[in-house]
């Protein structure tokens, strides 16, 4: 983001954001009789609470605007990857909470993530979006798509968007964040790209980790004799089928 969009560091807002995910675990994310794991329901509710709080680069109101925009992009008539939402009549209001390049990022990531290029990313930065602010947007968009598509797949109502919490973004920049092998600044923390991608905004890496830790099968369990009468409701062969099919549909080729 340009200098007009950078924010002063707020220690109190940062601390509140860091703790928020866990103080809201008593809230239920979904009204359903389906046997959703309690820890999964709690993780989704905590994620929504975190989105409503100030982050590192965006206010609570802006972060919730990103949530709303993900849903608009998901539910709208399809646009071609090269179509900018703000160029289509009545798609984006002139009096909008988010800068137009951020709206473009949300739509592109939600509907056409496989079409991103280095030139496109550079064009977003050239329009005033800070590289680490972009990272935070990526994190929120990925999490919202994950949570909402879970609800959509089960025929559940998506979580309601709460009121935004007061406070300013922390503006915290890790001293070792720099562009290395990736488009965005990252930290030298080791591990696969999926870890490195958000490392320039530590709170977002932590938020992603909390959500994925609840949704993924523990790595050690994957290599054991997983059967339905132990921990999981699916048999191993069913899990393999769902995992392979999901990976193919998401074009997640590890």
C-alpha cells in the first residue's frame, strides 16, 4: 500500500488480535444437526472473530469487507480472469470500503487463482498496494473460501459477518522479511512454500496454521491404520478417494 494506506503500530490492537481466536471458541459457527466436530466448528467461529479484528495491514472493517467481497465474487456471474470487477457496471460501488486493486485481487484469487502472473502482481503493487498488505489479503481470501465452501458443500448457511472491532492495524514488518525466491517478501523460516508464503505477516501465518491444523488429518495419523471405529468417521479407502478427488478438482498437485 502507499504511504496513505500504511498504519501506525498499535500494540494493544496487535495483542487483542493475537488472542482473539481462542476467546471465542464457545461460539457455534453452524446451526445444524450434522455431526460436525466441535473443534472444527470452534475453529471456524474463531476465524470469523479474527477477521473482524484489526490485522497487521487492514482494519477490522476492511478485513470484513474482504470477507463480503469473497462471497460476492463467489456468487456473482462469472467474469473472465482479465476482467476487472470495477470495470463492470454495478459490480463495485464507487463508495467502497476497499481500494479497487484490492477488490480485483479478491475476485482473481477467489475465481481464477491459477491465472496469476508476476506481471499481474506487479501491477497491483504499482497501484499502491503494499506487498505485505497483499499477503494479508491473500490469507483472508484463502481462509474465507475454505470456510465458506465447507458450508456450501454441506448445504449450511455461511457464518454471519459480525460487527467490526475497533482499533488500528499494527503495521508490523518483520526485520528479516525480504523478497527471496517468491514474488512477496518472506522470512527465512524454512519449510515448504505453503508455509513461506504468509511468513512476511506472522499473524496470518499463525491464523492459517490454526485453521488448517483443525481441518487436516494429523500427519502421523495418515501413515497409521486409520479405520472408522477408531478416530475418524471415514474408512481409509474412503479418505483416500475423497483426498484424491479433492486434490484433482483443486488442481493441488503435490
